C-alpha cells in the first residue's frame, strides 16, 4: 500500500477482510491500522476494500429487521437543511408495520443536529445492545442502536480523525454495517461518487450473503440518510449482486401548514413535508422496487399521519 506509484495497489476483498480480522484480534496495533487507512483514503477506497472490511466487522448473522437505516452524518446547523425530518419518515414507516433499525454515531465537535437528540419527540427507544434492539423491534417496530453499543471498535476507528487529523474509510464502512442483517437497506452520503461506491460495496457483500435483497444509495441532505427533495440526482441500488441506477427529478411541491412533531417553524413547512414524503418514497422504493407505487404510498402515509395529528390537536 505504501510503495511507489508503480508498486502500490489496492487491497483485494479477501486481504481487506483478513487485515480487519487481524486488527480485531489484536494482532495489528492502532498506529499500523490507522496508517493503512490513511494510505487507502489518500488514494480513494475501492468497493472491494470496503466490502472486505464490512464482512470482517459483521458480528451476527441474525436477521431481526426489515430495513437498515444508518444515521452517521447529522444535519448542518445554521443552514437550510432543517431538523432531522428523516426520523419522522422512519417513525411513520414503522407505524405502518415495517421493522426498522436505526443505528449511528455523531462527532459532537462537528456541531450538527443528530436524530438521536430527537428520539424522545417520537417515542423511539435507544437500545443498549443488539439483543435489546431485537426486543424493541418486536414491541415497537423501531429502535435506535448507537455504534458504541454494538461495535465499539469501529467507534475507536472513527475517532482516529482527531488523533491523526484525517478521516478514514471507516466513515464509509460504518454506514454499511447493517447490524440487524435487514434484507433492505438505505445509504445516504454527500460527496459525488460515494452513492455509486455504496451500491458497488453492497453488490460485493450480497454475492456472499442471501439475506440482503436491495440496498438503495443516494445523495443525502448534509450526507445524512435523508432525501433532499430540492435535488435532481441519480440514485443507485444493489440487487441480486448487480448495480442499477435511476435518474430522479426534484420533487418539491407546495404543501399546506401541517402538524409537526419536532417543532419546525412555519417558514420551513414546505421543506419539511416534501423531505418526509421523498424520504418515505426512497424507503418504500427500497422495499418494493417500484418507484411509482412508492411515491403514491408515501403521500398516502404522510397525509394519514397528518390527519391523525390534526385530530389530536398537535400542531406546529
């Protein structure tokens, strides 16, 4: 990895899996592993490297969720990205019967709003372990599992950026961990190229697993797993070991003043409603593979949810 321009090259998927296994076993120290990660990041990680790391880190083969929903970016404060409206979309979907495991981490030094700080607004529980997450999903269809509570070693690696001054490919790896082995998964990212990268990673992981059926990757608001209705973009997804793509136009429409569980101001009503509807759409597309029916069902779920809140007198 650290040889000259003619001698260096990327790790194979097998090599990446083996070196991560060696790190987890204590055979490779933090400095050695961090140096390897920096070399990979400077050169840009490959799908094979990320897939190998993910395979080494997956600690369970037990499937207890329908949809995997990683939350590792948070949303920028002081800008127009708004509150964590994707959390509302997840709760609506869970209330419709879909079992969703939210998992994530956020570096508080980045001064971002994170979904975990708004869980109480929607009565979403935080799990202390994978076993507790399973129990919570059986009871409520949704739970949030902090990274510290299922793979603390990955949390250590994420925090290397403070020690070494550079983010590592572990930021990409964390989103792909899918701790509940859900057959369907969402991947939100910010930088160009990472949407396709995530889909390619999943296609490689799928080749060795029959559990995952479809993973959809898209450019998320602030890099979070929240769909931005103001953006026209190409979404990517892995299905049956193959990578597919589709171009989607922006979906902003005028919305009336509606109920809001997070305290969104009236000036952001349109953005909130459109964000929740479009995030529901991408999640439902992940589950069904049919974009038109996903759009239609998303609007129905949102309007039903709003009618319910209105009847309870819960308004913004």
